[in-house]
C-alpha cells in the first residue's frame, strides 16, 4: 500500500515539474495557441471538456476506457 502512495506522490511531482517547465518555456515570447481537453470522472460518469475537436475525441476515447476499467474493477 505504501508503495502505491509513494508512486502516486512521485507521479504528482513529475506532473507539477512538467507544468512548471512548460509554463516557463511558453512565456519566453511569441504567440502560442493552447489546445487541449480533459476528463473529470465522478464515479463512473465522465465529464468531458475541451477547446479542440481532435483532443475532445481523444478525451472521449480515454473516458470510455476509464468507464470500462471502472466497471471491470467493480465486478472483481
């Protein structure tokens, strides 16, 4: 159990580092356009949002995978 907690903390720190590095690289001048999407899971129900049709379709596919994994985990 402790190993999973440690792995989660390490992944959160890596994610935070990626966000900081990305923000610093993006603020060095020039115009940039942000496109992306996200999925918020409330139980087995996904809420999908995004700014680009391509990334929203990717988020829908990932949300469907998460729903299937959630349902399979509930059966086990």
